[in-house]
């Protein structure tokens, strides 16, 4: 049986929507754990790995929000796990910022794709996301940053 969980490192960690489905004590994120981490017959869940499946933000955010999550995955029934002892993932804030960065860098819309209230309904949570996004500005064109500004404005209007 092939591993449902991909081998990871601090450089190639689980991010984006898959990381948003790792349970968090903060009450943030999405809750489709089974779809992302449990193999069903021939269906093999697909994680999104930083720098492999998505454009990396590591050069801008370092190790912020990257954590070892093998115990959480085991607790919620992820299987089979790889032989490695440690599995790394982005916390929910890092995961959504990674997702936004990847979409914007690839010229894809975020206004209809990333609905911040789905994962971060509290104003303080949104501010954490916005502060992380500010750290990415140096690596974005004016047009890419304008996409993020428009998305932020739309997000605030929906609140």
C-alpha cells in the first residue's frame, strides 16, 4: 500500500488547502481531514508541498508557522504514514498565505478562490494573515500586489 502522507521536510512541507485541513486547537482552518489524509480504495489523497507543488515563500517567511505534525495526523487516523519520523506542515496562517502567494504569482484570481472568513472569521485572525502578506510584498509586482489589495478590500466588505 502506498503512503497516503507524503514525505516532508522543513523545506518541502505540507501547505495550502491540505494544511488547512490539519486540526488546530485555534479553531481555524477547514475540516475535510479525510479527503486530504486518509486513503480510500484507489483514491490517494494529494498534499501540496511547498517548493514542489506550490511556489515557496520560505525566502520571505523562513520557518514561521512550519511545525511537526505526525502526532496530530496519527491521532486523527491518517494512514499509512511514511517511514520517516517527522512530518512537517504549515500552520493555518502560513498555509493560506502560501496559497495566496502561489495563486497571485501564477496570475490566478484569489477573490473567488480564497474566502478568508471560511478559515479565519475573527478580525484578529485576518490581521495576522494581512501582516504575513505584507512580508511578501517585496517579491511581488505592483499588479500582483494590487490583486492582494483588491482581495483584502473585498474581504473587509464581506465582514
